C-alpha cells in the first residue's frame, strides 16, 4: 500500500508501514541511527547502509531505501497512466535543496527503475 491507504493502515500494522524514506535515501546507517531508534518499522544495517525489513506475504523481505522509492514511483506512475490514459507522461523530479548529491543520485536511480524518463 502507498500513500493514504498506507497511512490509514499504519495503526494496524506499524512494523510494516514505512514512512519518510527520504530520510534514509543516500545515507549511511550511522547517519540515521537516531531515526531508526524512534521508528516503529525494522531497519537493519547491511554493508553500512540502512535496510528495511518487512513481513511481505508471510516472509521476511529486505529492501533498500532506493528500492522502496522505486515502488512508490512505480505506483505513482501507474496511477497517473490509469487516470490519463497516456503511456508516456512528462515528469519533473524535484529534490529538496538540502539533499546531498548521493541522495539525489539515489532518487534518480529510483525514478529510472520506475521507468520514468529522467534528464
């Protein structure tokens, strides 16, 4: 689930509802340790990077922040295509000014994986 549906389900399934992935994109685990300690969802360290652990269809699965951003972008694209009937939609991808180059790169990678045309 993404967006409002996920937000509404958070109280029923907090450990599998991941929010604010932008705080984790392009960062080392040590950079987000304080966020991890306060999060209801599971985050582990793998090769110095944060990895989210969720129960997906009865199995524990691990996802990087970039993979989760890809899921989000894919869902947004599918919704836009369904609503518009167009298969190729122009997209403007904006990152906060405070994002580091590594965070911007991770954001671009997620958009490309979701089949967005990025420039």
